[in-house]
C-alpha cells in the first residue's frame, strides 16, 4: 500500500488549473478511502475539506463505517447535491463476512452506517459486492431488504471478479474455507466469465454473462422493485464548482 499524505494539496493544485473541467470525483473505486490508517492520517478528510470548499461533487464507496466521522462535511455537501455515499456489504453471515473481509467492519456496523448517513440526508447506496456463487448469492433478496430498511435509496450488485493475482488468492481461500464446494464455485464463476476465471471486457466485467448472470439480475431487480429501491438516481451538481483560492486569494 502507498500513502499519499499530500493528496489534498495535489488535489487543490489540480482543481486550480485553468484547464480543469469539473466532473464528479469517485473515492474508493480502487482503494477504500476509509482503511484503518485513515483514523490517524486523515487524508480522506483533508480531500473532502478541499472538495467542500470548492463545492466539487464527490461519490464515495467504502466498506467502512469510519465514513460516519465525516458526516459533518458530507451532510452539508449532500444538501447542495454534491455528495453520495455507497456502503459495500458482501454477506449478512458473520462467519462468511469475517473470512471474506477479515479486517472490515461487521455487516451490522455497515448497515448502521447506512442508516445514519441516510438520516443525515446523504443519498446512500448499498453495493452487494462481490456476489460469490454458491456462497453468498442466496442472500441477495435479504441484503436488498436490509438495505431498504436501513434507509438506502439505491443498490447494485457485482458478481465476484478475479483479475490478475486475485484468482490464485481466491482459489486458496476457497480451499481453506469451502473445500466442499470449491469446484462448483469456480465452475459457476467461469460460466459467468465466458469460460475464464476473469472477464476483462469493459462492458461485461461488472455484470457477467450467461444464464447465471441473468438469474442474478432478475432476482436483484425483482427485490429492488419489491422494496422500492432505484426509483430515481440522484445527480451530482457540477454547476456550483469554484476554483480554490491561490496563495494571494481571488484577484478577479
């Protein structure tokens, strides 16, 4: 892991460039912005402070309830249409959750975070990801119901992906924790991924393909309709952005 303690300063410099064109910034699509080190380094908070100052839209994805620490920044931003938060929940089974994400907060803590974010007026999503065939896929309907109960307005799911070095680690995890169904799990994953462990294609890698993928989609959409999720989609406002002040302030 690489830490960028000067991330906020670099962001400020980028936003201040004459050629910068505003578009929502996504935090957490690659690395979770609320890993344990954030409690001490507060890099994500510093970044959010710059975005709040410049009224720049942001979408956060995290597995952590540590995001609640920054409600004081995110709620005023959300009131201006500048912030959304997505909490990822893989399983409601405590044992499965511990083995899949051993250092992440428990599912119940994450759902409690969804409730507190929603109560603060922050548009909140729940990401059911990754969906692992024959291990967590049976939980889709229950996860959607709990997301709605917590106050989430939107949800989506992503079938498990095994890019590059992740595939051998996942196989080792299966052998250690689910040896009785490891072969079945991999067979279904390969059916979702065109016969491979992973599908790198931009248009299908997040959705999967084939009968299993279609069954997951049907079940998920039916559950969302039942619980009133995904009825609309909040748009982040890009019209409020103002460039950060330079060392001499705003001259014009």
